[in-house]
C-alpha cells in the first residue's frame, strides 16, 4: 500500500500547472492512480477523494486542450478569433 495522502495528490495537481504538457500529463496521471489507490483506504475522506479525482480529470483535459490550442488547432477550433471573415 502506498503512503500517498490526499494532500500529496493536491500538491501534484498544483505542481502540474507550471509544467510543460507532457510532463504535466505524466504527473497528473500518476496522481490520478494515487487517488484511485486511496479509494480502498478506509481512513480517507471519500467525498474529498472524489472531489479531488474530478479536479484531476478536469486538469488533465485542460492540459490536453491547452496543448491542442498552443499547437495551432485553437484557431481552427475557434473561428471567432481575429482571422474570422
């Protein structure tokens, strides 16, 4: 069993904000696995664990979307930007 706590997962979530996309996704996926593992720990606040799990999923989506936007797909996906006719 891991000694990871909900606080450890929260720190990973916060740290991923400042990382490049690939590294951020790797950190978030590890944190996601940790939060799943904590689901079987009777001492963990299940409601807080689920909320953190949702935040992790959302952050993973945000990082992936940020990467897609940064790679130039954002203009194609958002025709309301400057280049729209």
